[in-house]
């Protein structure tokens, strides 16, 4: 399992109602059900991923995150998860606000563009390609890259309180100079 | 077309009839003293009686869901691409029941049947029936077949409305509701199309207020126009453009009122075909059943409250090119189910077929149904 997903499973309380935005094939939701007895729904737009969710017996809703979360009532989830999807969203601020409208708590993970290898590649005049940023510039689904510092600045500006942060590289926690040495960041946040 | 030896066909199907002598009290207040339901079944009911799936049909279909008739091998069931051994709704695993609604012209008691009170065809006197009435009649058929609980009820369009109504009328008797290309109520625009179709029929001089059977005539002109209007709404503008373009049948404009464009020829053909086998009184009643369906009406228009009774798990499917029942109508149902914390999955497929896409074999659509059925625990 992807290292950020392991962290997310541990942060979700037993029996919590979960919404996983950009849920892919539903693997996280399955683990949450098996390990935490947390029922939930996934939101996914890609046909193949939606079909995989149905095959995995995971509740999936094929709607576009860019239009907000109008299907979901205020406060209807304990936990809303956005794992490695933030960077693919055009209307980032709207979605973060929507997450904390429908959920009491949000969990967000994203590849850290501040990692030294990305910085180095840019310095050398190339767009970064790495394990956490696996795409070439011309085929990437990512539209909004950010660093750990950028994300925390945005949270502060729009009134989102960060409750917990885990920065990883190669699946291991990074505590020293996380914005330089971490390639993946995971946050637990609530309304400010 | 399925050849008789096709191993994925259920093979020769047998239409059966169940007769009921307990009167059926209808939502509109009338009562059917006795009635028959035509049905077909495929596969075998297991010993625990847990593997039954009810397939509900839409406007112009029937209980002939899959397979063919031994005496007419070209008469293949309307959802044969979905139902059969090894098909998405696998008859090796499920016992599939197709039942014909009351008011139909294909076997169940309807306007052309004999009214026991007069000894003549019911005609205009046949009562208006509703989706709720059909579910009640299907429930009695289920009792007759020894089915306490359906593993699933599935339908598209008007059939999907029955699949939804089952979760409200008999929440304990349905495990999964599969609601495809549907709406929890018609829009005024939908009703308007239905009304034009009804007016076409009722203003046909051969309609005789619905008592045309005894006059030995059929209001075919009205039925033709009704079908043409319906057909326009079943396919998307893009599909129509792709299929017909602006191709002229005679190569150049005729500057007359014969057929110029291919699409005119197609509509006339569909209208002619339909009016040769469908009953006008049935058409009037099914369009009314569509118009009246609105489970939220009793709850001040609050669909969330209306669906609170439902216990089933749901699969809701819509098609982006469907402008008769748009995806937005399906999302209304999904939202109400989510508000009620029901188990629900929702697919919004980018398939080109319009409303009729539910009858077609889009690989994603069929793959989803296949997986969904495979995951149903018996």
C-alpha cells in the first residue's frame, strides 16, 4: 500500500464515516472498511477506476470534483480524504472549503514539489520527474503543484487549521527540513 | 441476433400467465376484479429462494426479456444482451423473472382484454394504472412464485421507476435496486412530450373515445405520431446527426412533402412499425403512469424523506447523452439516498446512445452491471 495511505488509515477513527475524493480503484476505502470498520463512499471521475470500485464492492459516485460536493449535505462525514489528488484540481480553494463543509475533518496528501530532487531538476532546467511525480510535463494530469510551505500558507489564508502533519520520503517519516527532504506530505486538518 | 445454439442465450423461452382473483385496488381508486400477469422466467430458483432478480420493462417492451420463442426464433427478448448464461445478469447464478405490467397489450390484462362486467373489451373503461399498482401486482406474482425477497430488482427508464418503487412499497423484500436512465419524477418538459403523444392519439378520428375495438379500427395515425415524438426524445441530437446527417434520400430536395431527409424516413418507419403492434389505449395509460410517478409528492416534494423507507442497496446509472432523463435527475436520487445514508453507487457514463443507451451494449455499462451482480451475496 502507498505510504501515505497507511498513514491515512491510522488517522481514521474506528467506525468513522468516510468520503474519499479521487478514490481510484477503491483500495483505501476497502482497507478502511476492513481495518477500521469505517463505511464510506468514493468519488471518482475516470471510467476505469469507477469500474474497479464496483468490482471491489466499494460504493463509488461518478461525479466531477471540480463542480464541488453538492451531492453531500453539510457535516455528513466524519472524515473527508483527498489523497494525492489535490495537485490535479483546478479549483483548489473551493474543494478544500467544500471538504470541510461536508466533513468534520479533512485528510490531504500530495507530492511535495519542494523536495530537493525536484528543486535540483528545475535548477538544471528540466521539469521534475520522480517516484512521487511520475509524469512527463506533456502528459501529467497535475495542474497545481505546491510545496509544503505553499500548502500551509494557503491553509492559513483560508482559515483551515492543521491538526497533524506527516512528511515522508521512501515511506519513512522525515522530521528534519521536511520541505527539502520530504517527497510526500500528509495533513489532518479541520476548520480554524 | 442470437442463433439458437448461442451458449450465452437462455434458449427458447416460454411465456406464462398467472391469474389472480383477489381484486387489485388501484392508486386511482378503481379496482380490477380479476387480472392476469404474463411473465417469463430464466434460470433456476435456488433452494433457499434467495437468487431471484426481477426485470422491469419500460414503455413498449414486455415480459419477453431474454431468449427467443421456439415458433419465432427472430423474436429475441428486449434485454437479451444482458440476461443469459455467462452474461452480466447471469442465469447460471440468478433466477430471472420478467413480468408484463397491467394495462399492457402483450399478455397481461389490459384495455384490449375482456371486461368481465360487460363481456366486451375494456377499451376506454380500463382504469389508469400507476407504477405503485404495478409493483403491487408484481408482489403478488412474487408470492405466487414463492419469492419472499428479490436479490435485486432492475430496470431502465419506466422500468427503473418500478425498481425504485419496490424499495418503498416493500423495503424488506428487495436486496438491491438497480435504477438506470431514470428520474424520481418527470419534468414539465417530459410531461409535455407525453401530452403531445396522447393528443395525437386522442384526436385521431379512429380513436372513438378509446372504444375503437368494437368499431374494428385502430388509431394508427395517432400512434404513429406519438411514437415519432417519443423516438425523438430517446436518442440524442448527436446520435441522430451521426446516424442520418442531412442526407437526402433522392439526392436533391424534392420541393414537395415526400421524404427528403433520411431522418424523416427513419421516423416514419418507426411510427409505422410501432402502430402495427402497439395498442393506443395502452400507450395513453403508460404515459400517464410516467407522469404520475413522484414518490416525493406525499412528502411535500422532499425526496430525502420519501426515500427514508428504502433499505436496499442501490446502483444508479445515467448516460450523459440522455436528454429525456438527464444525469441531473439521477443525481437528485443519489443525493436523497446519501442524505439517508443508504448504500449507493452512481455511474454517469459518457455513452452516445441517449435515453436508449440503457438497452445498448456499452462495454463499461455492461462491465459495471456484471461486477455489481457478481458481488451480490445470495
